[in-house]
C-alpha cells in the first residue's frame, strides 16, 4: 500500500492554548471542529501539503465509549507518560491495494463518507 502523510496531531490540554504560540509567530489558524464518536475537538494549522492538528478531549464519556474508543484519547490525555503524537496517513493517489503494511483495525469516523 502506498501511503501519504495527511496530518499530524498533538494531544494537548483543553482549548489548546499552546497553539496560540503559532498565532504569535504569524501562522494562520484554520477552522476548528469536533469529532463525533471520538469525544475530541481541535485547532488546525494548514501548510502547503500537511495539517498540524492540536486535539483535546472535550467529552470523556464519548472518548471512552464511542466508536473511536480504541484511539484511547481519554486515557492518553490523563497519562503524562503516554505519547501525545499521532500521524494520519491516506492511500496514495494511484493506490488500489487495501493491504496495510502493519497490523491495525478499521476506523471510519462518522463525519467521513465511506469508504
């Protein structure tokens, strides 16, 4: 499978005040949103070919029990030893293979139209 890096996220404190440092440095912020089923919200910064997303848990119950529970956002937000980083990949432009190069599980956020 040919994969392309779509965006990187950093799990941060609610409201992502740390993202204000990018604003102070002259970066422009994109629109924020929430992620139904994950219990998370975000602030986003777009670059020419990637997005940097600051994400936080805004509904712990949804994060622990919703369709995105295997992302472990609620647990990771509470555990200072857990990695706050994540990388999201999408299939390459001409990729027709569905074989993943590593073990995983299928997760389709409700906000995205299948597949």
